[in-house]
């Protein structure tokens, strides 16, 4: 028994060491991109994110259906913002499931929890995460969901490593983000969004994920779905 415990401890230490190496060596992909979310005007962002005319808001129920979330699942809404999808997921997973509202902005998380209580949603947990880590427990979720958030990952390698660790075996990652096409996309998208769809896919698949879907659901945004994969030792594939 002691030998087994020591072996498991060594594996955990090696895993944490690997994540530490990633975080230590990675430089910021876009310094300061999240500064204006640190002390946000809550109502301003509600009006921005949850108003007709925004594709993500107008197609929210289609996105929910395409996400294939079922009762009893544990879901992390990473970059939860005003909690639009956090609340939708909460109702979808039901009392047996759980939704983690993950955001680097404490005011966003606090207001999501306040609104959730007001609406009687009791299966939501708020997490104020760091730019490098989603701050989720290992193997705690079935689905990691991000919408118009990936381009806000200041340290994408570190963040993807933490998401990979948080997903259970075979768990899924959904990334919805802006299409970036020179000559077609707006000046704002071209200047604000770090990576185009092709680069996003390359970054995610190199972090231990297999692309399983590219759903033609949206226009201004793409909808990508990945599944966590592991090598024979249960480590992140390089």
C-alpha cells in the first residue's frame, strides 16, 4: 500500500511539474488584453453581451442545442462574462449537475452569483481564475465551454493545459470565437482577435485535444469542438 501511495504521489508531482514548466516558459500572447474587465461597469456589459443583434445572443438556444449538454453534467463556462450561458447551462444540467462560472473578473463572478440566486439557480459555483489557470479541480468537468473568450487567453498554452487537466477522460472543449478573414472581417476583429481559426485549431490540438467537430452554425463566429485525449501514461500529448 505504501509503495502504491508513493507511486501516485510521484505521478502527481510530475504532472504538476509539467504544468509549472509550461507556465514558467510561456510569455504573454497579448499583454493587457483583459485590463478593462478588472473593474467593469456591469450593466454596460450586460447591454453589450445580452442584446438582440449580437450573433451569440440571437443564436444562444441553437448554441445550447449544439453543445449537447444533458442533465447531470458538470460544465465550466470559462470567460463567463455576464453569465448568459452559465444560467442556460444551469437549467440544462439540472439539480444533479453543476456549472462553474469561471472569469478573471471578480465583479463579473459576483454579479453572476447574485443573479443566479435571484433566479433560484443553486447549482452554480463561481471561480475567479488567473490568466494562466482556469482554477478548476483535476477531472472535475465533462465540458469546458468558451464563447468569444479564446482570444482573451493571455497565456493560451498554460490555460489549455489547466483545462485539459480539469476535464474528465473523454471530456469535451467547445470554442466559439470570431472569424478573422483579411478583407472580410471588421477592423475591430482584425485588430483585437489574436489568432484566426486555423491557428486556434493548431494550438488546441497541440495541447492534447482531438478536433471532433466544426459546426457551420454561425456566421461571424466559428464553432469548434474538441475531445480530451491522453497517451498511455495519462499525460498530455505533445
